[in-house]
C-alpha cells in the first residue's frame, strides 16, 4: 500500500521559484475526504491542486475522537401532545480508518480508490428519560464506504477533480444488511487553475450530507503557500485551515470544519406512534487547532483539539416520502428534535506516508 502511494507523491519541477527553504514531504492536499493531490503529487508538465509546503501524503489513516460531556434536550413529536426529555451525554466517541490506493497514475490521469470504516457511539446519564435515549444507548452507528476519484491534469495550468462515493450508514449488522436501506451516495466536481507551485484554486459543486439532508452546494478550493512558514488549505464552505510550518517535520493548523452525519437506524423499542425506523441527521461546526509531526520516517501522528457547536441533531421518519415533501414546499417532518450543548473535543491520529528514503531516491533520479 505504501509503495503504491509513494508512486503518486513524486516531487515536481517548478513553474516558478518555490520558497528557498526545502520543504519535506512533497505537497499534499486538503485534509478532507476528497482524494486530491495528497494521492497524486505533482507533475512537471501537468497541473494538479497541491502546493509546496502542505505536508505529508497520507496513505493509511487511523483516527479516534472523543467529546466531553454535554447536555441534550429532546422534543418527542411521536405523541400528542409532544413530550420533552433532558439528560447528559456522557460518551460520544468516533473512530475511523481510511486507506487509499492508485489504480492509474499517468501524468494526464490519476485514478484513486479509497475505502473507509467509521463507528460512532453514545451513552447517556439517564437513558430511561426517553425511548430515544434507550434506543441510541451503546448502539454502534457505522459507515462502510468506498470512493473512486479521478484527477485530470489538462495542461500546465488547468486541472479538474471528479469523485463519486458510496457509503452504508446506520446500525446494521452483517446478518441483516440490506444495501438499499442504508446506501448514501455523494460526489463532487471541481475545475481549477495552478498558478504556481505555491498557488492553486478551483470552483465546483458537491453533492453530499454535510449540511444534513442530501443537497448540492457550491465549493471553492483555495491552496496557497505564502512563504516558508505560512499557508492556507481550504475547501470552502466545509473546511478552512491556516497552516504554519514549524519545521519540515512539524506542522500546525488552525481553522474550522463543518461535519455532517446521516444514519438509518432501527429502534429497539417502537416510538409511541409505532415507528420502528428513523433517519438520524447531525450537522456540527468545529473550530479547531491541529498538530502533525513525524515520529518515525513514514509514521506521523496528528493531535487535534477544538470545540463542537451542534447545528442540528434530529430524527426523521425513514418511511416518509422526502421528494413529495420537498415538492410541496415543506421538509420531511421531524419526529425527534434535539438541542445539544456545545462541547470541547480532542482526537489522535496515526497515518502512514511515503518513506523518506524512497522520496530521496526518486528525487536523485
């Protein structure tokens, strides 16, 4: 796996003079789910969205995140009149592992396959305060996904990215998995310009669940390294990070992310109105700081801390007809409406990058 990723991370010839201080490792893309330049490196003849100074290329990533305790206030609209419940979430933990491998690595076309497995769990101080809390207590909310990304350098200036991703999101087990019940599809297309080895930008659109339900929204990619220390990496509006290069092997980031999750869940206990399946949607804004550092040649660690502001955490009728609801000008009705308190969070990440010896060998050739 690592050797394959290395082939996509070779240094590039400069179109303009780069910063005089050498930057290692070679340029990488945004720390997002999009397979971009961190999987394809640069080309002397063709433009790609990466810029010098962006840090190591990631081939395999293992991540664990934990939030501190926070309050939850719930409106239960499965009964008339609606009921209310409150308690404290004592555990909200998330973990994932991702891996990327090149299928095609030509100067004029890069094709990358990515796979991921995510898991999220909740625990409540008083789960008996609501059927919803009991249904969610210790339930494994899983995401099993695969994506295919194509990066097409057109010439020395122009490039575009196209990506499609399918995920199975929910509380399924291997014995009861029904793909149509849990499948979520997302994608994106970005067209861009490489103005220099230190500046690339692009515009496009994404189809996804970042802001709750599946929707299409415009995006702006902006990657720029201003000098030997400072740079920015962004895929606005979902992610923006300012980068500070402490050294070739230590990078600091500060910015924000907007994260969205969408699960189909089967309830252990039916609601008062008899519903046994729901769609759980959550959207959150996370201001954050992040440190990435090499700990041994091809092994890096990422440490991150920030604050989670919850924008929505609601459950909807899985059997409802969302298309008809939208045509009528009204969203799918919320069965359970939650208000979550803010909470600090921390995460640790281990990721593998191309070995330094391999990069030095290819640079000397």
